[in-house]
């Protein structure tokens, strides 16, 4: 598994139905607001228990998951259960160990939540 290129990540985030689950509701809503300007549908899960039903109901192509709320084993289970789901994990203090664990579990990217906003703002400026 490899990390996405910047352009691949931007293309993915601007063309998909996205479900976000984050430990901090203000960060989740901020990400949703930023993504809604670029994507057709963005759904915010209020908690980790809502995640699977929302993924199924909305046929989401992308899940943005906070590893403070969803553990690496759940990432692995989601990757195995939803073969067409692209998983992007976030954490407020990402480190190399967490990055490797998230990618090994099936995520395509692992970053700070602000990095998603930075990618989108860079796309608008281009």
C-alpha cells in the first residue's frame, strides 16, 4: 500500500461521496464545509457507531477517519468489508508508527486533518 500523490488525493476528494468521523465535532464540521465546496456529498457521522450504516446507506467511496475515534483494527475491518472504499486516516499528532499501521490496515493516506484542507486550498489556487 502506498500513500496517494497530491493530485490523486485531490481528484478523489473532489469526485466522491465522503463520510467523515472525527472525535472533535468542530474539526469534523470544518472538514465537511471545506470538502462540500469541492465534492458532491459529504456526510458527518456523529460517532463511530454511525460509520458503517452511513457508508452503506450513502454508498460512500471515501471515509475520513480520526484514529482517536476509530482504531486501526476497525480500519482493517472496513477495508476488508468495503472493497471500493478509500480510507484516509487523520490524527492531530501523526507519527511514522501510526502512518505505517494505518497504511498496513488498508488506509491510502494518513495525515493531520489540516493537511486535507491544505490540499483542497492548493487545488483552488491552481
